[in-house]
C-alpha cells in the first residue's frame, strides 16, 4: 500500500514503517478492518485533546491579559496617590522636594518617639518613687506590708538590667537611679528592722550568759528575725542542688549581722589596742574567744533559730534552701568577718618575726580543726571537700604560704643542724629501740622525731599542693641531707682504710680502724640507714601519706603540667617515686609510695654499709688467723697420755689472738645489729673462716691422729665462740652447719682405725662404724665405691676428689 502523498517525508516514513510492521503476511490483511477502526479511534481522541488544549490556551491568555490590565490600573492609582502624598508633604513641611519632606518628617517622628520614651521613663520613675514612698509610709504601722513595694521596686530594677543588653545599653541613668533608689530603701528597711530586733535583743539581755527568754519576747524576736530574712531573701544566691561546678558560700544572714554586732564590739574591745589580751605571741587568745562564743550561744541558735530556717527552706524552694541549711553554721559564718578583720591586721604585725608567724599559723590550723571536727562546719552543704578554713584563706588566697613555708623550713633545718652537731649525736643508741633490732645513732632517732613533728605541723592543712610541697621542701630535704651525711661518713671510712690511707698514716693508723672502733663507725651508718628506711616504710603505710599518695596519682591521671604549685610531674616523681610518672596510664600498677625514691637511697646505703661491715669483719678475722696458718706441727703432735685422753683439748696458742678478735668483734656486732643482719654477717664470716682454714690449714699440712684431733677441737671452739656470742641470733644447730664442708672434711680427717683394724680397743670410730683403713680402701678404689662410702659416712658436701685429698693429708695414709 502506498502512503498518502499529502504527508511529509518523515511522516511517510513512519506510516510505511507502521504498515510494514502490522502487515507482513497475507493473513494480516484479514485484520485490516480492525486496524483501521483502531486508527480512527486514536485520531478522534487526539482531535478532542487538541480542542481541549486550544480552549485552555484561550482561557489562560484571557486571564493573563486581565491580570496585566489590573496591574497597570493599580500602578496608575499608586502613582497618583504617591503624587498626592508628595504634594501634601511639601505643603506640610514647606519643602520644595519630596525627599526633603521625608527627611523632615522622619526627624519629627524621632522627636515624637523620644517624647514617648521620655514619657515612659517619667512614668517608671514616678512608679519607683511611689513604691519607695509607699514602703516608707507603712514601715512603722505595718512592717511586713513595706516588703511588698520594695519587692516590686527591686523587680523593676532587675527587669531594667535584663532588658538593657537587648536595648544596646540604653537608659543607663534610669537604671542607676532606680537601683540607687532601691538600695536606699533596702538600707532604710534593714536599719529599721535591725533597730527593732536590737530592741528585742536588749529585752532578751543578749548577749549575756543569763538570757531573759520568755514566750512574748521570743515571739517578737521571731517576727523581727523573719522580717530581716524576708528582706534579704530576694538577693540570696540561687543554686541548683545537683550542681557540682559552683563553689561559693552563703552570705551572712541579716538578723545574724545584728546579733553578732555586739559580740564584735566586745571582740574589738578585748583584742585591739594595748589591752593585755591583745598579744602578738598569744593568737590563741582571740581564737579561743571565737570558740567560746560558739560554745556559749550555739545552743540558742540550734533551739530557736533553726526552726525559722527550716520554714524558710521549705518556702524558698530548692535553689535557695542551701542558704538556710544549718543555724549553727550560719552563726559561725556570721562570726567569721570579725575574725578575718583581726587576722588581716594581725598577720602584717608578725610577718617579720618567724617564731610568731609560725606559732600563729599553727594556732590557726588548730582553730580550723576544732571548728571542723567539733561542729562539722561546712558553709556550703553541696561542697565535695572539707572546709578550707581560715588557714586556707591566709595561706592560699592571701598568699602567705611561701613565707610560712620558708619560716618552717628554716626552723626545721636549724633544728636538724643542732641535732647533727650535738656532741653525743654520733653515738649508737642501745636503748632507743628493741633489743633485737639494729641500733641507730642518737642523731638518727632525733632526726626521725623531728620529721614526725614536722608531719604533725602540716598534717591539718586542707590543700593538697601545700602538703606535698611541705613534704618535698622540708621532710625529704632533711632526709636527703642526712643521707648525704651518712654517705660521707662511709666514704671517709673507706678512704681511711684504703691502701693509700694506710700508707699515709702508717701502722698506728691501720690498727685504729681494724679493731671494734672501725666496726662501730660502720654500724653507725648501717644502723641509721636501716632505722630511717624502716621509718619511711611505716610512713608509706600511714593513712595520711596513703591519702596524699592517692590524691597525687589522681591529679596526675587527670592531666595537667603542674601538680604541686609550680612543680611538674617529672619534678615530683624525681623527689618522691618513679611510679608517679606511670600514674597517668590506667593500665599502670598503682604500687608506689611517696618515699620510694628516698627509701631506695637509704636502702642502697644500708646494703653497701652492710657489705663493708662484712668485708671488714672477715678481713680482721682472717688477718688474725694468719699465725694459725703458719703452724707446722700437725704431723708431729702425739696422742695425749692415757690419763688425759678424756679431757678436752686446749686451744692452740696461735689461735688465741684470733679467738679474742672474733669474740670482741662479734660481741660488739651482736649488740649493734639486729637479728637478721647479724645472721647475714656471721654467715658470711663463718663461710670465710671455713674457706681460710680449708685453704691455708687443712690442705697445706699433713696430720697425725693427734693433729687431726687438735684441728677438730680448734674449729669446734671457734664455732662455740660464735654461737655463744650470737645468742638468740645464732643458727639452729650451731655454726658447724654453716661450715658444713669443713666439718665433714674434719670428720674424714679425724678417722681412726676401727677395733678390728687396730687389734686393740683404742681409736675413734666413725658414726657408721667405719675405720680409717676401711674408708681409705673404699675411697680410693673407684668413684662408685667412694660415693658409697661417703653416703655411709653421711658426707654430702664433699666431692670424691675433695674427700681423697682430705684423707691424703693423714700421715698414715700419705706414708
């Protein structure tokens, strides 16, 4: 089918594509009628849509034209009206142009607006003055009625102040005037109510010990007190009971101002001028007077004033009830201004006198502690910590802490200097500690007493920083100075006993340090170091220092460069404990104490001095044993006669000097050292004696039976002297247990032929019933046989080679 020729080329293409799509096979011609019907329906629908679109376009065009015509008419009307207004403005303002007329009209409107504002200001001033006059007019006849106009006037002042920022600081003179008017009315009301209360107090005979308390006077007193509280309530500080960020104290209540006034006059009378009670060296006089006032009148306020406060707290609301928390505390709070005034006058007078300043601060701390503990005084009931006290105000707020700290430091260092310069300070104090403890010097005990006294003096401080600085600047400083003194004494001893020192001084100088006097010098250092080290350990477990340490760690964890005044964390750690540096990490162990660093220094000094004591004692004893090591008659000694065979052998003459040296030096050490260090020193001594006799006597000589018996007897007597001298500090089982190797070697050396071996009844058999020759045969046979025979002899400290060597030093075996 050919497309119509009236169509465009594009339309013809589309028609052709459509027909080709719908009619592809002869069978599609049968549906031609339905296809034509569908096309006619679509054509009709499109024709209808086109008609609707033309109608909508016609309506929209008509509406647009109508709107444009209406807008044009309104513009013409506005222009006509504007021209009329301009003409009128020109006529009214007598101006030639409309712009000039507008400017003149605006100025007139501004003047009119200022007039309206001025009218409002005048009305407000009139209202304020009327409220003031109204309050004053009824104050005498109905005092409570005077509170309402005052409250309204105060609300006006508050409203003006609150509105001023939004008004960009407008009307400052109005605010100032109304505020002065309200303040003047407040003072007039306060004075009138105060005078009324004072009259009532006079009738009550306040303040005397015998008050004239009647129901009528109490009712009148209550009315007067309530008037003053109601007058003050609007200006009392508000606080949210859940707030912890605010830190303030409630002001003194008006009625208490009146009641304390007469007490203040009495206070000034006694503690000012040239009165005998006003003494710079007796600050406890006026401090005790304050305490007496609280004791004397505290019961009155608790009984009669507290119920009033309870009622006011209920009616005032949560944000104001903290002002009415405790009547007794409110009374103490009212007494504080007179005390502050006295302290402010007193401090400059004593500041140049260290003793007076120190005494005053400590009396002030005692006063604070009495207030805090006896009456649990806490001006702010929502405060987390304790009351800082008057001492806190003086030292922190007024800046007297550094001056007082320097005074206390000077006193402490002067006392320390007196201690170390005392003639008997270097003597060992045998009675100052328990009998079984190491004996310190008298100066060490006195230094500790001084440090404990210092703790008592600064312990009442409420400021953490102040306490920590006191600890570091004074106590640890004295610890360090005394440590340096002990260290210098130890170094001086070492220099004296050095080879060069001996050469310079000669033989006489050597002898002076090798006897008990040398050990005594060492024990002074050791005993003092151990004593103060233990004291620091005790202090580290004391509640006061534990709390101080815990707070230090908490402050470090919270961050901040400084933790105690200007001292950084690193500086504090260097003077107290390295654990401070790790406190900022929650994973770090909290182990540590304030005296870790200082105690470590004393511990190192103690350990070093103990080591020198041990080496000195060993050196002295081994030097005394040298003549004994040169004895060469062990092999030629004969068996005692039959009559004296059972009697104990006498000590070798060459050992007498060593025994005297051993006895005297151990006797001194047993008195000077505690049980634990004495055991450590004596153990090392016995081991060195064992080594010396083994190396210089046993293994360098040959022994007959008598010689072996003599050596055994000598060693037993050495151990006996040690055991007897040590006493309770000795070892269970005796010193022979320490010298086990030597003891077993001597048992082996002292073997004699058994009965079967000798053929007679003479000789000493071993505990296992083995004789010399039997043991010799098995010991030298082979290692297995040697180990077996040593087990039978209960010898386990000697090797097979050592046992053969010992037995080989018997004359009989060697020959």
